[in-house]
């Protein structure tokens, strides 16, 4: 990997903005088809929302995206292709939940001790969500039957009308904040259903064994983008903060402090809000711009506490702790595969993140460790290491796990998500179909933009005077990457 | 007024970003207290969401903000101070409405011919909204009783449960789109109530005589910022696109292509989304940044058709046309005070704007003129001039009339709206209390930031070694505007 200052001005067939999984996947696909690519990354690291933390001894844990399941076929395939394998998430022993201050130990998906009425209520609601979710097509949620009804209300409103008990409502609010990093009031009911269906189901989204949290990657999910980038040494340019994208005739120029890359096409593979913060020339059409104003990132921080060993396991605890009102909504045992050292990861999401992000770092640490100690015993309050990753503060991410839709968005601006603007194409997990919002969605979107560009190149070659359709996947002009007439609406 | 290139590098007590009413008001207040100010405006004109169009003969009409009422005391006061007077909006004769394709002529607020059930339904709903609105304090809507209930649902959901007839729902959807430039599904119920209460009431918001549309400004509302700017010839700098704001010790530097202004404090007086698109160093805290991701601008275009005379008046028509499904939600007679020439302004808002912005300019013109001709007769289809202002496409506005809150925003991020970040203070109509979202809100916010800075300057002087509290309003350091120790959390 090179730094952008090594070669501040360059030309390529395609310039890709953002070296997360989406940008890396697009770059790999294009390169394999013989195209020249520059992949510009603002930070001094690749991976975007996948980021690692070293535990020493060559071991590392994830400060960002981490889990996958049996239905996560695209990210599993990508991992295999770079030699990253997976292992089972630790899921033995008792789970703990704190519901409005009361503690329940349990196994299975729901804590049955919260009472038969609440359990029955929760059960029927999850079934309803599951059924509704299947009506929302991941390749176009706005095409769902009753799309307006699903998109015009918040998930909070739906819960008000479809849950009878306060306990079940509190539990569902908690798992929503853990899974979506947003409160039920923030979310369009359609987004809840869409993400659930694209992921493999609502219950699947919440489960460990039998769910999307079933596996973790050996060495961490962040090692996948690192290994992808290692195979793209000439393409990836670090430290390249793209501030401007200009379309001029049949070329596009992406530039930022100290660099400029000229290409035939651009792929913007950053979160929706951040795509809106780039200055475009000509300015983006209002319809696309309004989308970027309306799809915020969830609120998430991740706090890791490292211990000599996962001592809670011998006490018969799985390490899974959920809480309706504590400093985190869920915590998991995220120790390496061999169980050494012991690692607890607290997911500070939704309302918990909004609260904690306004505290000092010391206050946050104290709050998280106190809650871990309350659940796992006093040893949990004294880790050998503690690290926090505040995704809200990261200038080039600005929230996690993904950009969500408030009510009224998909049915009105959804069609702007993937529609190219001139020579600019859009990637990123929010534009994915398979597992939108997760790692798989990023891979899916990276493949899609590559296909879009292959198709455009073929059309452009046909349109050239005396031109013929070449091999699909062959770049437009090998000698001069920005040559050749263009004819697009 | 000068262009930023006249003096690309300068220093001042305060740098203000955005020469709309908010920035101009702040600049005026600060200047009157003896402070030095640079007011940086991206465009080659001042006024932001107030913009004029010349009709010849020294007459002009508004392409942006236009109306005010008896409760609009702050904008009226500002207008008086620069010698701009008002006149009554034309409001005689019959109004027309197209409800789901059917045409009704009427006088008063509601078309009584839509049927007694619908009228009664609408009446009780408006009363309920009015009562609820008064519970939402304009200086902190999150402090309303039942704040969560009001903020966690869309206005659409509220309408589903509080209106019995489809006709009344359609009518209320239409007036919501006309008044808020957003669909009921986009809007937090709390935002609907907050804007209504800050404006003077929900019914007041919809009315002409007796409402916020009662008056218009002679020469246009846009002449107010023009006259304010004319009195700030050394402060206003046009063509200054601020892309970066750096805080360094006790100073702040605002810069963009070709210029840099160093000051003690900065005031950012642009719409919330656009404030989020500036690059800050250090990066803004996540809590503030997430606000800027979540408060989009409404969707609005304004189309003006100019005729030799307002011929509809002699036909007994007021010129007010509302429509649930046409290319505009409302149109008004916006002829100059003397009625010459005749001008119709069509407000293409909410769902209408989303539809029209994706058509070609010719298609838009045809759609608007066809609808005007359908209502006012064939003469309306042949104006001597036609002009459209697409606020969605304007790079330095990106929507109108104001930034609105989706559900869950005010109760979670509302407190970030006015909270300064280090040496940066926030203005703009969305941060106003009096008439938030209208011209008055902009004036209110401009005055507030000036007061905030006067107070900080007084504190800093006290904190200086051997310092004393000076006159309120006196700048911190007269000789060197960026000198003096700073002591803020």
C-alpha cells in the first residue's frame, strides 16, 4: 500500500473513494478484469468500519464489525479468498439480562423468567415482524405491498400497537438498539423489516448459534480488508481525503489536500452522509442530495475489556449481557478462539451511545466496567486493558453499524440509493441487497458497481466511431484511460 | 460589499459563515457593539433562502421566503430598521382547491363543500393540533410534557389515529406539505407542533388574513438582507465558500479556496446539514455531528408565472389554489402591491417537489402552467415570463423552507442545536426560538449568538491576568483581535 503523497497526481480507469470492504471489493473486481484503479482512503488504514486492536502475541480483536452467520455467504466467500477462516462464537452457559433494573439469568433467545405474559407478547410480536419482513424485497423495499404503511410510521409506533406488555416493549427496544444502533423512534418500520429480511430474518439477526452472530473470523474481521488491500499495493493510496469530485466531459477528477486523480469513472464507497459531504462539480441533483441529508448513521461505540482469562466461563456464564438501561445494550465474550486472553466487548448503542458520548472518557470507562462487574463479578471491574472505539467521533465514519432510514425515506428517495450520477457510481453496505447494512452488503455493493462499470464500458465501446463491443470487463481505453467519446444521459 | 478575493487573508474578532438573515443580523449586532467582523458568503449574493427576481421597472418578486404576519415581530422590526415596509397580501374572492381530482371553490380556511363529515373531522383535528402545539415550548421542545410520545411518532401516524375521513386526511396532508415542505411521514409530530407554536399557532400558519401570510414586503423580502448588507460594506465578503474551520488555541480560522480568515470566534449561520459538510479541525464531537446528519431540509421549488395583469381577480378569484395531487400544493397571487404585473407563485413542495425535480425543466413548466390554466383559465397557460427556483439544487441551500426534525430527533439530539463547540457558535432559523423556521427565527438566532459572544468576551476579560469585566458588548482585544488567554471547557 502506498501513501497518496508518493504519487499525488495520477490517472486511472476508475477512482474509488473509501477503502472499506465495498471499495476494496470493487477495486479487486475491476483490477481482475484488467482495469487500472486508484483506491483513495482518507485514513492511514484500510477497513472503514472494520478495525482491529492488537492483544499482543499476534492476536487481535475487532473494534468494529465482527460477526457473521451461515447466511452470510458473500463475506464468508471473500474471507476464504484471502485465507481468513472462522470459528464459533462462544455461546455456552447462562445469559444475563437487566430489564428495568431487574436481573434475569436464562438460556435461549428470551429470558423466560420475565413472565409468561411478556414472553407470549414478545413471541407473537417477533412472529409478526418476521412475517412482515418477508414482504419487503431487499432489492427495492419501496416495492413492498403496503409500502407506504410500512414506511410512514416509526418502529416505536408499531410497537405501541402490537405489544401489550411494558416488559416486552422494553426488551424489544433493547434488542433493537443493539441490532440497529438506533431507537425504535428513529427507525422507519420499513427499515427494521428491510434490514431483517436482507440479513436472513429478524430472529436470525438476534441469535448467536443459528443466527448472524454464529461465527467470528480468526484474527478478526478487520484482517479481511487488510488482506484484500495487501493484494492491491499499487491501487490503495492512504491519507487521501477526497474533498471534491469534478465531472468534466468524459472524465472525473477526485481531489483533496495535495492530490488529484483523473479517471473515466468514479465509485464513491463511503457512508451516505459522508458521500453528501464531498463537494461535487457540477453540484449533485437535488434528488440525490436530499437522500444524503436523510440517511444518518446509527450511534455506536464499542468498549473492550481485556482479562487474563475469560473467568466468567468457569462460573457458567456465556458472557452475553443485555441491559435496557445500563451503559451498553449488549456485551459479548469476544475472546480469541483459544480463549486467551479473556475479552468482553460492550456494544454501547442507540440511547446508550448518545448518553455515553457526552461523558468524559474516564466516566465512560467507569460506567462500562461497573456494569460488567455487576454482571460478571468484581474481577470484571479490573481488566488488564480497556479500549474504547467511539464511532460517532470518527471523522471518516461518523456512526455505526450502518446508515438507517427514518420514516418516509425509502418510498420517496430510495431510488436515489444506487442510481449513478453521470460518471459517479455509489457503493457501500447501505446500497447492498444481500445483507444490506452488514459486511456482506458492502461486498455485494462492490461487486455491483464493478458490473455497472463493465456494462457502461461495453456500451461506450459500441458507441465509439467504428467501435465494437469488446470483452465484457475490458476497460474502455487501455492506452489513455480517459480517452474515448461518452454518450450517457 | 466586497469580494473575498479583494482581501483573501484577514483577521477579525468574529468570522461569520453565511450571509442569510441570521448571519447578517449577528454581524450587524456585533458591529454595532464595536467588534470587527468578516461575514463570508459562498454565493455572489446575500440573503440565503431570500432571493429576488426582477420584474423590470424597479419591481421585484420573491423566489424564496416572502410572507409575514402580525406575530412576526422580529422580521417586521428588522424590515423597519432598513426602511422596508409591508402591504397586505391579496386575499379577495374565491379560493380553489383540487381534492383528489375534484374542484371546490370556497372562501375561509376550509372548503365547506368537501362535506360536513370531512369539515367536522378537519375542524376537530386542527383544534387538537392547536392544543397540543401549545404544550411544546419553542425554547426547548424536548421539555414538553409527554415529549417522548410527541417525538416518537410521525405526523402521519398521528393523523391515522386522529382523523376519521379520507378527505380530511388528504386535505391536511396537502396543507402540511405546503407549510412544512415535507410529507406527514417525514415529520416528527413534535416538529409539526413546535413549528406551529413558534410561528403563532397551527391555524395561524395556514391563514392569509389573520395568519402568517397576511403581509408581504414592498420590494420583496429579499430586499431586507440586501439593505442589511449594504450597511456592512466592509464586513460582507462574497464568493467565499468556507470548506474548513480550524480551532487553534484561542483562535479560529475559517478558510476555503483562495482565502483564510482568522478570528477569536466563529458563527456558523447556514442550514444544519450544510454546517455538517464543513470540515472541522479538530473534528466535531460525535453528538453534534450526529445532529447534522439527522435534520434535513424540506423539499421546495417555487415557480413564478408573470402576466400583464392579475386577470383572475376580475373573475372573482383570489389566486389561491391548493391541490392534493397536482404539480404544486399551493399557489398564490404574488403580484406587486399595485397589481402590476400579475404574478402567480406556485409552491412545489414535499411529494410534489420530489416528483417535479426529476422531470426536465420543460416538463416542469408545462405541468405547472397546465395546472394554473386548469384553475384560472387558458390565459394562465401563456405567461409573458416563467421562472423556477429549485431550492433542492442550490448547492448552498439544499432545500427549503427550513430543516425539519424526523421522529426521535429533538428528544435525543435537540440540545446540540445551539450548544457552542469550543469557539464556534451556531445560528440559522432552525436554532431560533421566536418563529423558528421562518425569517423571524433567523433574526432571533442572529441576535442570540451576538449575546452569547458578548457574554463570553466579558468572561474572558475577567479571566485575563489583572483583567476586569469591561462593558458588555466590547470585544475582547481591540488591538489584536486574536490575543488574550481563553479559558473555556
